[in-house]
C-alpha cells in the first residue's frame, strides 16, 4: 500500500514509519526540509502553505491512504 504521512519525522511519526515500513508499505513522508530516501520511504519536501491532501498531491504519489497527526 502507498501511504502519505505528515509528521512522519517527529517523535510519534518515527515509530509509526518504522512499524509501517516493516509491513512492506511504500511510505511518502511530507517534510519541511530535504531528507535522503531510505528503502521504502520517500520524503516529499513541500512549502508550509501547500494543500497536502489535494488531489494533485495524492495522485502524483499514487497514495492509497493518508495519515496526519491533525
């Protein structure tokens, strides 16, 4: 499953990412900065005012699920 996650580099998000990547999901983490891809995890640097769950962002990364801490 392709999953888009906000807050994935924070305290709780890191544990969630570790758990989901262990289940063989493809993860896309929205970040404020640049990170290096690691295995099944891709980092998406987006400006703060970007509409994260817009149809354009979801379709670009072909995400099946979206997880947000808000």
